[in-house]
């Protein structure tokens, strides 16, 4: 079925005829002028709302457990870990990539079929009431928040707005007497969940052993060796273990699923290229995740460390302060060189001597070969819009 969605720069209604010609069974439209006397057209008041309503109806008809997760950082990695664990025992369907918004969530639900035993739905948001809206579409039975951090500050109106917005998942689950999973070591999660009865606490039967170069943890009597770098991924792993235990996945299957999971899509990827050891974390960035990445990078065992950091977007009035803070912090680390790229970093007031500043990626590209980097450990991190994975081509 072709759904004629609209955006600022496109109108799907104008493509309905072509979609049918190319094999679509039906075209759902909301502009009568596009309709031809053909039963393959379905005229509705609002195509997007129809897509969302259809997804909710489909979810009700399937009547399967739906796990929803949100948070400021680590959502997609956590979702992939949960899916890796639960798929050891169940036929699961999970959000593809980061299709986690008002269009992605309905598409995720509609991708489930009669063979799906458990659905895993990632929910993203950049303003309040969005998680509430997505919950009304997905009607989750289980939910968790990875963390509360400094992400999308502009839309949420500050950190308190982030906490309130993400906690809309808790509000929905409580209102429908559904199950909440919380990390008992996260005081903010514990506070936001309150004294709710239908609560699953986790984090007591695992211990972080080391996070360099990869996360190793003790789980009951077992030692788990992962392909994930950074202590910040420890909590993401604990979430997947907790879901696995709750849904009665065998211990060894849980361990195998986590040990065999390899991150991709520019998320904490470890890449060896031309003598360089690269940590590519260029999928997204905010002050919280940038701080975690730098903390992890500081602990790496190398004397030849280079950090290449790109702008963090959607910070609103806090952008100047947060970029200055990250630049100041990075300059306290034992780095051979620091490269900051993007308008926000370029325009900070207090600049440092051991740092190269570039207003745009193109300026960095032009100057890059002059650095003559050889056999370095390199951290690459920035917001998605910076597309810093392009640096791999320069190495």
C-alpha cells in the first residue's frame, strides 16, 4: 500500500498514480483532486493519521507483547541487544535502524505479522508529549528508559524538560498497569518510577569488570566478553540481560547473544584502517554522550590519541555553553591532537593552542592531509548532520 504522506518539501498525493503503476495494490490519499475513478484509491481525511490508526489496530489484532524503550543515549544499541537476546527464543520484530518517530513507530508495528511473538519498538523524541503520543500508537506492555541526558535541549526546553518528556513512557505504563524495567543503580530512574507496584529492578546480578578495549562483565557465574567499547554500554547490556531473564531465555543463550553482537551504523564501531585504530561514533552526539565518549577514550591504552569532534545539534540557547564545556574538557585529556569541526565549535570564545578548529567539514577535508597522521588511535564523534564518518575516506 502506498501512503501519500506530506512534508515541507513534498506531497505524496502527487505520486499516487505512479505508485499504482509501479505495482502498489492501493494508494491512500487525502486530496480528492488526485483521485481517479479507480477502486485502488482510498480517500481519507488525513493520510498520516490513517497510517497511525491502522498501526494501532494492527497491533491490537496481533495481541502480542510490545516492549518500548526510549532515552537520551543508547536507544538503538540497547534495542539491538534486546533483539539479539530475545530472538534466541522468540520470533521477534524490532525497529529497523532508528525509525522511531511518528512515522517510524507505525511502520515498525505494521512490519509485524502473525509469526511475530514479541515486538520491540524504539521511541525517539525531541519535544514533550511526543513519547506520550507514540505510546498511544504502540500501546506497550513493557517499557524502559536507557537514561536521561542532555539531548534535544532546544525542543524539550532544558534538562528538566528532557526528564519530563522521556518519563511520559512511565506515565503511560502506570496508567495501564503495565510493566516498567528500571536500572536500580540509576537514582533518577528510581525516582521517576516512584513506588509503582509493577516494577522490575535490574542491575544487581552483573558487575562491570573492564571497559577497555571492550566491555567485559561478570554475570552470575559467567564472564561476558563483548564487542562494545565504553563503560556507558554496560547499562545497555544489563537491560538486555534483564529482558532475557524475564522472558526465560536460557542463560547461555543470553551470553552468546551479547558476545556475538557487533555494533554497526557508526555506533561505537571499532575500525582498523591503514595502521589507525578508530572508534567511530558518528551516528549522533549530545553533551551527555560526548562526555561519555571522551571519558572512554581517555581510558584507552595509547600514547597517540587523536580526537575529532563535530558539532552537537538541537541544543538551543545552551549550544554555546555546552560546546565550550566539551572543548575545555577535551583539552584536559592526554591527547596528541584535538580537532573540532562545525560552526558551534568554531565560534566558541575561549580557544586552546593544541586544537585545530574548522568551521565546516570541507575546510577540514582541505587541511587534513597536512596532519600526516600515522598509526594513531582516533575518536570520531559528532551529530548525525555532521556526517563525520566521511573522515574515514581521508584516513
